[in-house]
């Protein structure tokens, strides 16, 4: 189990009608812990299981570099944007005690560094989806 001191960032997704809310705690060594908040929909989200990922699973060095350049993630704006009722969710990053605006609403109008973070978080999410899908095939 990781020490709290080794936490790099926490990525939070609000969930939607079709997916449970989740919190991904990413550690300095590229390991992570994914926890789902299923609430009253536990039966519907039975296929979603909390997971622990070993060191090196995620490119924590890329994430650390981006976060180090941004420094204060609370400067990432929370524009708000149109979203699907069924699939829309918000995604935020907490780093050094500060939380970003919704990364999913960033656009080409925003600071390139913020967009790089959005893409890095999307890559992490895609990696989890790939791992989950390959695990389900076993």
C-alpha cells in the first residue's frame, strides 16, 4: 500500500447515468488506486470493481512534469459546457491541495499546457479502459 506522501495527483470523475463516479489516486512511482462510488446504483454498476495498479502502470513522470509546469491547477478554468445527460461527466485533478476546473470542458481556446494535461488524463483513462477490457476477456 502506498504512503500518502507519495501521492502525485488525484483524478476525480463525477460519473454519469452510465458510469459510476470514480477517484484515481496516482502515485509518484506510476502506481494507482481506482475507487468507484456506486451509491444507490451498486447493482447496475456491478461490473465496476475497485482496482490497484502496480508501479509503472501509468506515465507518472509525464503527469508530474505537466503538473509541475502548471503549478496551481486551480488556475485551470471551469467553463462549463454542454454535455449528454447519459454520458456527460466532469473530470478534475487535485494536485498539492488544489483542484482544477472541469478538464473535459477545455477547448482549443485554452492554454496549451492545460490542454496537454487534459490529454494526459484522457490517456490515463484510456489505459484503464484497455486494462479493464483485456481483463474482462480473460
